[in-house]
C-alpha cells in the first residue's frame, strides 16, 4: 500500500452516528434491556470496531517502519 492510503487509514475516524448507536447499545446491554436483534447488532459493531482499530494500528506501524513520524492519538 502507498503511504497516502496508509495515512488515510491511520487518520480515519468512526462517524458520530456510528459511535452514538454503539454507545446506546452498550448502555442497553449494561442495563440488561437488549433485544436479540440489538445483541446481534452490538456483536457486529464490536467486531467491526475491533477490525477498524487493528487496521489503524497496522497502518500506523507501517508508516513508522517506513520512517514517518506518526503522532500518538
């Protein structure tokens, strides 16, 4: 991957709407009020968030390895 593409990944962020939905589901899960559909959605969002963070971390690591200064979040 070219550096430009790696920078885009490393600097990417989740949307406000995505984070709001995730937080709502986390709150409902903590309260014990999730429906089965919401539980499935929360599991999918967690998996997606994990993959998102791994992609960002890998992109940052590659950029550092290539000699770029990558600021800490």
